[in-house]
C-alpha cells in the first residue's frame, strides 16, 4: 500500500525532527530531506504537502539555503513554511524580510485576524506561541494576506489560491500548546490527508517487504544487545521469516546485573527467537586489561565484539543478510544538509558494517523514530520491561568505570546500579527519567 506522504525540507532547524514526529503522531507518514532535494525528486514522490522547516540562517545572507527557482511553479502540493520557511517564501515570491530590531525568542501572544482560513480553523483568536527568529517579514508577496500578528509583527500569511501557508512561530514545540492543532489543520483541512499510517499497517507492510527481500530460502543473522532497537528489529524479522533468522547475543562481561541470563531467557521463552547466547566475557576482560583511556576502551570493546560476532556468524553458515536496528534519526544525521561535500554526522549504524562481512543489510526500523519503535514493539508483544528500558551504551559498564576494568569492579558496579534502578521503580519514577545509572570512581567520593 502506498501511503500518503508529507515531505519536510530541512533548512537546519533544531526542531525539524520534532515536526516529523508531530506529523506522524497524527497518523500521516512523512519524510525529512535536505533543502537541496531537486524539484524533480520532490515531484516524483507525489507528496500531499510540503513543509519548509525553520533554520539558523538569515534569508538575507548571501549563502542562505534556498529551494530551486522553479520550486513554487512545479510543486503543486500545498506548502507550509515555518519560521525561516516563512521568510524564504516571502523573499522568493517577491516580498521582503529584514532583520528585526531585536531577536524574538520565547513565548508570545498571537492574534488571529479575520480572514484567516483553513490553518486556524476552529482555533481561538488568541494563541500562546513560541518564537525563535531574528528576521521578520516586512512586505508580503503579491496575492498573500496576513492572517495573524504578534504586536506589530506579521506572524502568519497565506495565499489561499496557491495553497501556500506560512507561520513565524513554531507549531511543533510543546511551548505552543495548540500547535498540534495548527499542524492538524494543515494536514487534514489543507492537504486532505486521511491519516492511514499506523503501527499495525507498518508491521504488516514491513513483514511483506522483508519476505520479498530475503526470499523463500534466504538466511539472516542478527546481533542482539538486549536493548529496544535490536529486540524490535529481530522480532519483526522473526515474524516475517521465522527461524531462518539466527540471532547472536554476546555477553561482553559489561552488561547490567543478571542481564545476560534474564534477557536470553526472555528472547527464547517469550519471543521465541532463534538465538545463540555467547559468553565471551573473559575475552573482553583480556583485551581490556590495563586499558584506562575511555576512547581506547571503546575501541577495544568494539573491535572484540566484531571478532566474536563474526566468528559466531561464520559458524552458522549460509547467512546472506545482516539485521541492524538503524533508526530514522540515524539516517537523517548521516545525510549532508549543505550538499555532497559536507556530512553532519556519520552514525555507527549507517555504513558501519565491517568490510570483512560480505552480508547485505536489512534495516526494518530505518523509517522510525524511537517512540514509534516502542509502539511497534508493543504491537509485537515485546515485554514492557524491554521497551521502557533506559538507553545503554554499546561498551556497557566499560564506560561507566573510571580507570582500569576488572571483573571485581564490574560486579561492584552491577550491584550498585541494580539497587539504584530498583529504587527508581519502587518510587514509580523510572519512566519519568530519561536515563539513570551508577558510575564507579577510582577514588572515595
């Protein structure tokens, strides 16, 4: 099934991923692409609407990021410009945007004007909004009229005939309490979206995609960490091809208290995964002997993991595919914003496959955000204990022990961490904390 698509062009805003999450929360699939995506590529994707994100640049800068000159003529879908996106629309279509006397940052009271149409439908005439901009629109393009102001600043404009709507505030942030309704109006009143993207539909379609990719006889190997991403990815692939997927769960000796045994049992008994548990803790302690520098620890642990994983994968034989728990933010952060010559960040899950492993990748979660992965996991029947688990680094407790690592220090830290986490659960605040952990210092504190 081809889902309706909202396309978000990223101009470097810190809130761009938040825009995507707010859109998807309303059951509409969306994708983030760099602002320099060609018009032909945009048109080929047949979006129901296009959102131009905010950004740190000034539209008056000589090197300010812009869409191509024919963007507004060739893209027939409705457009929503947010913050920088609004200023860009104004400049590109013949209006003016200038630096403000003072930067507007923080809460503001927005007044919706009479004549505002679909974007502010069924909303109050006064809204609390969040501003973050240094430029403002001083002259509207031909065919546009202002639909909202904050004081004497133009805060929203639209051209109803061309289906172009712009806001100076950020509807995607929680500081704009009714921002979700503004986005909803754009999605459903302007773009006429249906809202057909759900966890259940994703699972169904991804299972079909995996089966088509792997075929009827292909075999798959998957590395499990005990965390949310790898567990959900493995469970989804298992739903598609069953025991033709072999999972490898490595104990590096740096996991949390009893984590290896408990998680391995859960994988086998609850999720019925075809999983091999490999206790390689002694091998890891050996390569870490005397290593103190945190970065050297990470490299030693990562290198040894690849060795152990590859050795186990070789024992399986016949595997053609490797499952990775790559998420959508990993993919976004690996895409250049400024062009092919500049990369924001090279993520470990993207392009990180050792060259010595001639396996093709399956990344069933690469279109999802973390909160969506948890929803998928819930639909797949994965225990809440796994889905609500705090993030845990790949090197494990190795980076939470300052100084050299010994089995005795690991055991001490495991027990301290266990007590701390148990207390968070006892007081019912574990889910309210994004991350909590104990650290072992080399001195008395």
